[in-house]
């Protein structure tokens, strides 16, 4: 069985035409180079990008036959954090934890240890199910990949 192959990626806002399909991926699944995926409509295709890429909701794969497949962020377990966001963001960042930063809240992946730490710092922490799209790395790499101290 020959699957259509995606060798290229179009970033959100830079699509040459409308997408005809959609693939829904969680945070971990949106970091890839080569993988077999299935659209929401059940069609399989192969991703074979030149390098490992951080895929964002709204990006699109271009298949070998010219069709575009939109990338959507899957709903997943997260913690919604409210309180002194500057202070709380510092503590989350100090633990090298991916964090979605919004005007009135922080969103991190569900983690009971971090939840307790944040509650101990006076935060309101609520479990939720929603798409997780954390901030990218400071040097334009898309994701923080760890570093030496």
C-alpha cells in the first residue's frame, strides 16, 4: 500500500491553498520528523520531513499529491493555574516545564507533584481537558530541549 507522503510543512497563515483534511495531535505527538499518521477522516499518510519539527496548531502538511492536511492540537489533561502569575511562572520555568502563558492563567500538563507545589505557593490549580500549546523556546527552536547549567 502506497501512502501519500508529506515532505513539507506550511506554517499557520502561509498555506498556498485550503486544507482538505485534518490530523489531531497531542503535545508530544507534535514533535516529529518521520511517522505514519491518520487524518480525522481515517486516511493514513506518512510524514517524512527533512528535520525534526515542532508542529503547531494551524500548521499544515503538504502531501505528495498536493493536498494539505491541517494540524490541530488534541484535547489532553492539563492544569490551569491562577494566582501571582509572574511568581508562579518563575517556579514552573525553574523546573523546565512546558507552559502555556495567557493573560489570566498558566496552563501546564497534568502533574500531581507540580500541582501540589503550586498550591503550596498559593496558586489556584484546576484540572481540565483542553488543547495544550505551550510557549516555544527562547532561541526560536520551538521547544526547549534542555541545556547544561
